[in-house]
C-alpha cells in the first residue's frame, strides 16, 4: 500500500538516533514523522553495551525504567586484557549496561510513540527528493513523503550520503565487526566485568566478552577497515581465532544463533553532515567512537541535537546556514574532536601490543592510571 503524506520534519530510521530526534521534535511541538523499513521489535547487530552516559540519554527519552524492567546486565568493571593474560582494570562509580538491542530499541520506539511522534514501520526509503538544491522529502517503493527538513538516522549506508553525493566511509573512517552469543561462558574475574582483548591479530581493534544477560554473553571482534584490508585473514577467521584463544572461558559454552557481521562508520567524519534541508545523525553521520566502537550514546546525542536544531528551523526560517553550522560545530565539539584523540590512543595501544610493551609493569601502571582517570577510554561500557 502506498503511504503518502507530509510533515514539518521527516526522520528516516527509528533506531536510537531516530528515536532521540523524534522525541526532541515532538516535545518541542513540531509535526514529525519517523519511517523505518523494519517492523518493531527488531534486532540490530551490536555488542549491546550501553555506557552510563548512554543510559542517561535513554532516561531523557523517558525509556530508562522500561529498559531496566527487561533483560539487562550491569557492568561494574572493565578490563583491557593483553596477549600474555595481563590485565589493566578499572571499576565504574556508576555502572554501564548490557541490553539486547531487541529490547533496548523497542523501549526507545515506545518512548518515541508516547512522545506524540508519528511512526510508520515497514516502509523503506530508497532516495531523498531534491528540488532547487534542497531536500524536500523522501521516496520509496511504497512511500511519497514531503517535508522541508529530513533527518537521516538510517545508519550505515544512509540514503543521506547519496543525496549529498558522498561515497560510503572507508579506511580509517570505517570498522568491521563480527559478534555472536554464547550461553555458559565462564567469568573467572567476576560476572560484572566487560573484558576487551587486545592482540596482534586485531590492530586498531580488539575482541570482547561482555557480562551475560540471562546466561547469554555477547562476544565479538572489531577492527578498523584499513587495518583489516592490510590483513590476509578474513573476519570469520579472526573471530574463530579469538574463540580459540578464549577457549578456557568457552569450555562449557554453547553458541546461541549464528555470528553476524556489520560495519561501523567512525568519527571524525571527513565530509559534511548537513545540507539545505538535511541533517545526518548517528551512524548515518559517521559518529562512532573509533577506539571503543561505541555508537549508541553518539546516536542518542546527535539524534537529540539534530531534533533540537530541526525544531529551531521549523519555528523560524527553515534550516539556514547558521543552524547547519550550529549542528556541525556542536557535533565536532562533542564527538569529532575527542575522536581524533581517541584514534591516537588506539595507535599508541597498537604500538604497546606490537612491541609487547604490556609486559612492563611500568607501562601497565601508566595505562591503568590513564584508564581510571578517563584519559584512555579504551572500552565501551
Ligand atoms: C558488531 C557491532 C557491535 C557494536 N557494539 C556496540 C556496543 O556494544 N555499544 C555501542 O554503543 N555501539 C555499538 N555498536 C554501534 C551501534 O550499533 C550503532 O552505533 C547504533 O546502532 C547507531 O544507531 P542508529 O540509530 O544511528 O542506527 P541503527 O541502529 O542502525 O538504526 C537505523 C534504523 O534505520 C532503519 N533503516 C535503515 N535504512 C533504512 C531505509 N532506507 N529506510 C527506512 N529505514 C531504514 C533501520 O531499520 C534501523 O531501524 C556496534 C556496531 C556493530 C556493527
């Protein structure tokens, strides 16, 4: 059935980013419609780690209680684990969370609908519509929608990139990751530790085992695309090799479902994130932390910001150059600039692994100091 209509703002995608944008707009009293090709609840390939800061933004959307009433685990400690088994650990004053995306995203979707935003599910956008150099709506096999402002929150491979004439991110602006679930993983250091394994085989990346939710743990491998391209091993092999290295922890474990692979567009994005009538947010805008691979907080943050900027545009003269600049600058301050520093930390860690410097107690003590004092955010939760 053809869906036709119009709204002051159209948001493409109802993941964390699109929900944050939609709630910000609906609360500001703006007529907003959110479309998603999926039907909820839907899963998303992810490590499922939501940092404490991420949960604070979930709370802002009014979804925290619903999330914590469903399946989740607390992360009270995190560790960087080196090839010889040595560990650099930190504990959190406020915990992080592991929340299966099937549950998290459905709670966010319900918060979106509760805010008064319209949601259209099972409706794919295939392209954004342009007129006189401005985005003025979206089209799909079963969609014709007019809106003077579109927020692209449709994740990696966004329709917003094609509208801007941009290629998909690659090299140091992209990572690839495979993740899977196992029941009965052992946790010799305690059930609330998120372990991040650094290894020669995963330059500019790491592997992880996260605390179990209802007995099932999420684990996976993550590697930057340029480092992966220089590799002679396929991702499935890197994942298999990690399972082999972690065999002590997996002795009694059984796989739940099949491993899944997806891409992560990394910050800082080297290309514009807005154009007349268009804002890119979340993965669509390439905001994932290059060091940790965290993108849920970034999606919630930039989605909300895009919603606020779009609300100002709707209340005034539209998305003018000043508002576009405000959005770009705010994203750069909160995510782009810090990500540049994170990429340097990642390169430093690579050197430490490659040269086996982690064997030195002094190096581990320095890493531990930086880690505990937030200078090295090596981990996601
Ligand atoms: C393997 C892996 C592990 C990860 N682990 C973590 C982690 O532990 N913690 C963390 O914080 N981040 C993690 N990330 C990153 C995180 O998953 C993303 O950053 C986050 O989901 C971004 O949210 P989003 O709303 O921008 O995009 P998405 O979550 O991808 O949502 C996009 C939405 O848009 C819809 N959509 C897409 N295309 C269209 C279209 N053409 N028309 C209509 N709708 C469309 C989709 O159905 C989807 O609902 C991981 C990523 C991967 C791949």
